[in-house]
C-alpha cells in the first residue's frame, strides 16, 4: 500500500497529466485513472504512480474503481476530479445518450467516488481535500455544448453540497477554468479567435490550474468555493 496518495481521475493527459507530474515531482504519491493506455503510462508507473485503467460506462465500473483504489491505500490526501469528455450536440444526434454520458462522467462519477471513498479521506492525518474541475461555462451555459455545460453545472453544485456535508475534516472546492491549453490540431485562426475571448488574451498553461489547486490544498479555511481560472473572460 502507498501512503495517503492523491487520486486524480483522467490523470494521464493534458491538465491531469500536468497535475500527476507535479505531485510526483514533489514526492507525493499519486493514483490516477486513464481510459486508453499510451506510452506515458509506462513512464508514470516507472515514477511510482499507480495507474488504473477505467473506462467508466456504468455504476458497476465506478464500484470496481473504488474497490481497486481501496486496495492501494488506507487513506487519501485528496481526490481531484479531472476526468472529462468534451462532447457536443453537433457530434451526436443521440441526445439522450449524450446527456447521460456527460452526467455520468462529470457528475455521477464524482458523486459516487466522494461518497464511497469518504472514509479514506477522513482517515488522512490532517484536513483532506476534494477538488472538482468544472468549467467557465457553468456561469452562462453553452449553446454548442448544452449537455456538457449542464453536467459541469451539476458538478459545481455538488461542490457546495459536499462542502457542507464533509466539513471540517474534508474541504471541498471547485476550479473553473476557461482556455488553459490548446489542442495539437487547433489551427491559428481558431487560436486567435479564442484568445480574444478573455481580458488577458493568453494561453496560460497548466501551471494556472496547478497553482489554484495548490492554493486550496494548502488552505485550512477555503471550502465550498469555486475558483475561476478564466483570464477575466466573464468581463468580455
């Protein structure tokens, strides 16, 4: 068993990968979940990360994930709910299926992990944390990603409910990013248009999310809050 790790869902790519590498560099044990095995998993395992393949499609998949996590440790320092799916109505006409999928990964998975692993968070020798990675769109919705925005809004609401339930032993907060890093396939026209949406007008990189999470992990007082990481986009 490893000692009081941080559990990061979707911890093998983009922001999740940056978080995993950050904590491993600080000698903090990490358990991460991933969907598809790539070369990076071998590298993370060589650095000591416990990597769990979890393609969540049902409640039974979540139950199995909880079982595996409990076999790896006796307590948890934190759970960071980063697993996400950027799907939209323009990519699927199975609207009911799309809605269910978005709610499963962004709301039901965090909800059930929090409840099933709460004893492990409470067993940590100190104040532990739950961090929900939500999205800027929880403030205003999204006509192009309706189900996605609704599911992230549900996760935002879970932040306040769990904060009230879990205090004072467990702090629960959300990080609500807008643009953090572009995808490799994004063209220059798309990048220029997207950069204009915020006051700061930059691609800030994963360090902004890392710093925000470090803030809530180091605090003994912040709970039930959502920290916006959006470059002032709400003022545009």
